[in-house]
């Protein structure tokens, strides 16, 4: 398969596939004319990478997961450890986003949104201390 075929089948842009090759995540063969010649194993790795990246795994996590994917003697505990660490990071981000939403929601509710210049949103954003939400 050429890069266009594998891009269509994997759902990844050709530019991303070239990048993954550049950093050593996939290693397609080369035809005599120098064009990339992808086989089914590279396609499977690209689909794997697309799914892992869609779940937010970093490139380094993907590198580790691919190594485990290729290692038939792997321990599933090693895979679970990487996934658990990533899940912990996701949960922390969700907590941060919930806090941001609550703060902003409170500020929006506190703002009259009328013709007057007084605005708790701007006052809070311009506060010099880390104490948020003084309305």
C-alpha cells in the first residue's frame, strides 16, 4: 500500500504518518523507486496509534504501548500501569475543568450584564491575588 492508501484506511493524514515514520513509530519498507510500501503490520500499528492518540496518550506513551503490543511475552500489568497513569491525568484535567466551569459560572451569574460599567468578571480577571471569585 502507498501512503495515500494507508492514510485512507487508518484515518490518519499522510503528514502524520510521515511524522510517525520520522520519529520511528512505524518503519515502512521502501520500493526501488524510494516510495513507502506499507504492509498490513504497519497499517495495524497506524490504526493502533490513531486510537491511542484519540484517547490522549502521549507520543512516548504510544511508543511504550507499541513496544508492549509487539512483545508477545509482555505482562498486561505493564500495559495497565501506563493506562492507569493516563487515566489519573485525565481525571485531574476533568477536575480542573469542573473547577474552571464552576468559577466562571459563578462570575457569569454575578454579572448583571447591563449598561453599567461595573463587572465582576473583569474585576476577578484583573485581581492581583490568587483569591478568585470576589464579587
